[in-house]
């Protein structure tokens, strides 16, 4: 299957949207785990998480709008700069346009709420924010292949759980790799309050997300390929297999961290007499590699949702 410039642009926007949404989810989870008694490093991290939350919400909306615009240009076979009439028509007269508009409206509310709720350097009103995030994910699930079975059908809900699971896993790995762990590395031994509980919560959440991801991924994947021969005999099936391989690699890296690196890291974080630098550096190095593998998973997923199902090429 070949992709032209506009198709590639749409894939880039879709991957960026998924990555931004995952970052948003990961930041929310990290902020929840780091709330409570304040310490120097946690104050710094919470400020960065608040900023990352707002930026992730804005980037999710902007990249989603870009993907929608390019999609309308492709469907109407118009130049991208002349696609405005097609955009209006799509928004007014198609279910896909209506669902996208609902998701975009929810993101606007989320951005406004994020600006209001993060002024003090922490993310407040998290239950309301989580409700909006869940609704944005549901709108996204109603705009893909699963909606062929009907709005709010079982395949749509399965895709929704899958989206929340992959976003949670990718998001917490990104938040830990690029925001939380660097701050922990700079913190002194006496200033590591909450560090051990954060690492434990992150690992537990990633494990739960991985279980949900495999369960819903197996269901969604089988519905997509429909027959065993389509797994390797169709473009959709081949992309799905590549995604599965990357997920297994990332899961292996996460498993190594959980069972081999995390015990010594937790011990050093709970015992101020022991330096946490060595264990945390090893843990962070593997987490960094895992983050790039998961970025690859997100990119492949963007190709997958844009690919025709077997028998519909």
C-alpha cells in the first residue's frame, strides 16, 4: 500500500494526536501519584506536569484538527488550501464530522479547564478532568473502524478501553522518562518523599494497562483481520503484526525493569542511607528505550487505523 503526501501528512497528524493524548493521560496519572505532602523535587515536578498537561491538551486539539482537515481534502480530492468547503460539509452532514466536532468541543473545554485548574502549579478538579478525557477518548473510538458495528456498540467500547490502556501505558512512561525521573535524579537523599510510591504506582498501572491492552487488542485485531490468512496476507494484518512485535518488545523492557531493576531502586528510595543514583539511572535508561519503542507503537497504530480492513481494499 502506497501513501501520497497528503496521506503521510494525515498519518503524522494522527500519530501526533495519539501521542499528545497519551501524554495528557500520563501527566494526569503522575500528578495524582505525586499529590500530598510537598517536597522540593515534587513541587518542581508538579509545576512541570501542570504545564505539560495544558500543552498536551492544546497539541491534541491542534493535531486532531490538522488530521480532520487533511481527511476532508482527501475525501473531496481538493488541494489542502482549498478544502474549507469540504470541511464545512463534513461537519454538517456526516456522522464522522459530528463525532469529531463533539470531541473537539470537549477538548476546548478541557483546555479551558486546564488553564484554570493549573494556575497554582497543581492539577485540580481531577474527577471532572478525567470525565472529559474519557469522553474525548469515546468520541475518538466512535470515529474509527469499530463504529461500523454501530455507535456505542461493543466494538466501540472495546476500542475505548484499548485507547485508554495504551494511552495510560505510553503516557506514564513518557511522563516518568522526561519529567519525573530527571527531577528525582537531581534530588538529594533527604528530599525523595513519594519517590518509591510513584515508581510502584507507575509499574502497577502499566501492568494493568498491559493486561487490558492485550485483551482488547486480541478482540479488536481478530475483528479486523476476520480470518487467519489475513493476518499475513493483507496490509492491515501485516501492520497489526508489526504493532504486536513492538508492543512485546516494550512489554519485555517494562518487565525487566519491574522484576530486575525496580527492587533495588525501591530499596534505595526508601532508605536514605543508600544512594538512589545508580539504580535510578539504570531504571531510567531502560525506561527511555521503552519510551521510544512505544512512540513507534503509536506511529504504527496511526497507520493501522488509516488502513482498509481486509476485503475492503
